[in-house]
C-alpha cells in the first residue's frame, strides 16, 4: 500500500474516531446526569461497537459470522444516521448549554434540558426517516415525444432505481415494489441500476429472486448495472441471476421493443476506466450509431452525469438514479451541486430526463428530505408538426 494512501486512510479514521468520541462523550454526559451512571466502561464498549458496526458487519456478511454480522451491520447503519445528525445537533446544543450556564441556570439543568431536546429531535428524525424509507410513494411524470412509435400512441413505464437488496433491504421491501408495480400496471418495467447492495450473497441466500421474478410487464423487464453491482464484483453471476427470472440486463446494448421504440442500456460510469470492466464503457454516440433515430430512444444510465451528451445524441428519455437525492438532508445540497439534475424531471432540448431518489437505501434505512419512490412515466407519441 502506498504511503500517501496509508496517510489518507489514517487521517480519515482519526477524524472519524474523534467525531465518534465527541458524540459519545455528549451522550455520556447526558446519560450519567440523567441516570446517575458512574462507570463509562460498558457505555464506551457499546459506542465503539456501534461506530464500527457497519464496517464489521460488511466484513462478516460473507463468512461464518454471517447471522451476527447482519444484525451488527443493521445497528451500524442506524449509527451512520446518528453520526450525521449528532454532529449537526450537538454543536449548537453544546453552545446553547454553555450559554445557559452563564445565566442563573445550573449546569445539571442545562445538560438535562438541552440534552432532552436533542434526544427528542434525533428520535423524531429516525422515526420519520424510517417511515420515509419503508413507505414508498408513486411519482408520476408525463412527457410528449414528437415521434411515431409504430402502432403505439402511449406508453406507461414503471421505473425503480437503487433497490439495494442486501442485508438491510430485503424481501419485505421488495414485495412492496412488486405490489406497487401491480397497481401501476406498466407496459414495461425499467430498473436503472443498483439492484443489489454490493454483495450478491444475501440476494441468493434469502431467495430474493423468488419475489423479484413477480415483476411482470407486457413489454418486458429491463435493467442496467449500477456502481454497487461493480463494487460487489459478481457481475456475471448477477446478470445470470437476472436472466433466470426474465430480467434482461443491458450492458452498452440496445433492444428494439415491439418494432416501436428502443431501450438503450449503458454500463455504469464506474466501468469507464476499465478497472471494473475490461471492455470499458461506450460513449452515447456509439450506442445510438446503429439505431433508427426516427423511433423513440429511451436510455437507462445509472448516474445522471451525461445529460448534455444524451441531449446532443438524440436521446428522447433518460432514466437515472444513483443520487438518492442525498437520502438524508442536508446531503441534497451536495448532490445538487454534483449533478445537473439530482432528482425529479428536467427537459433539456428534446431530452426528457428523470432522476429517481431510489426505492431502497444505502447504509441507514433512513430518508429525510427524500422518499422511497416508484416512478410512473406516461409517454405520449405524436408525429412532428
């Protein structure tokens, strides 16, 4: 390992450790004041386990410690949310508590008063965030494409990105997706990447294919790879699993549907360097070179980072995910800066672009300022002029 990389990792771990110490220290001050605890040993052990839980759970989910590791990862994932909102809440809370001690309020009273407010706010965020993550909403977008699509006048698309099936998101939430799609009754179902959350083992072990194969549509079910499929590194096995249940994964490919429109599926941007995929990733201009551009072109591209090229090369509808809309506010302020469109709908010239906040979740099953969502897109085809 290179010295520079070692230095970066060491610095990150040091900062992470110091922040966890700060959160843990605040928790101890409040808990010891409230309950009269004297020894911080057991409390400290719990904080360390929670802080390292997600990492240790990820390491252990594919070996003999799997049953324990799954629970550890789940607890650690919730700690990620506590970690973020702990920092955001505790900094002003400590300042307020200090200012109160400069008045006639005693130190104990200020700790209990301010600490209780922080606990209540944090609990409310976790409860509401959990509800947002596990209670999907259907968002509907409408678009008119000025092209003839064979005999089709309209097309209803059901879309779900970023399902993140694994040790946290499992069959119960996947069944919600199946149920929503059955209610929507789309003509075609499109899944723009991150179907699994890195490791394919939970997908197989918990027989998620038995639920996922219930996704049915008259014109088929199609998917593309996301960055998490590449992180997991079992691409061929994943594609085979999808193929076995009737879901075709498009890897820099296009398919003509009912002689009426094209579905174009891009590899994820993480394949572009060639490290994760020796064949790399094709530019959009190559993907459309052999299609009939007189027909509607619908493209799935997991990361919404190439909208300009999609518009330039005649894509009519671009479908993406990846951003989660930050998943937990105020992270959306970051994704908004990183992507031209980090969530929702945008028309760019002749391109209609839709970016979903995702159906599942990464890390904590918590969503603040975003929702688990299924997308329904109602397209209408009209001749030019």
